[in-house]
């Protein structure tokens, strides 16, 4: 049986993963990190848009 994830569970995991990726790979293109997070954590369009804003904010 498939597990239903909470609407924000995937987003929380994606943000944590993105933060880790940015520390480990500072030279990697942030848009590519965001795109990978979208697929890896099965984000919906609203979450995907938030992730893109998150990676482009220099204070994040």
C-alpha cells in the first residue's frame, strides 16, 4: 500500500536536502539543485516555485 505524505513533508525534506547540497557543492548551479529536488521529493507546482525562490535568495 502506498504511503500518503503530508503536503509539507516533501517540501521540508527538499529544503534540508538543498541546504546540504549547497554546502557540499557550492559551485553547482542552484537552478539544477532546485530541479533535482523537485523530482527527488515529488514536489507539486506550488512547492516547486517556492523551492526556486528559496535557492535564488542569497540569504537562504
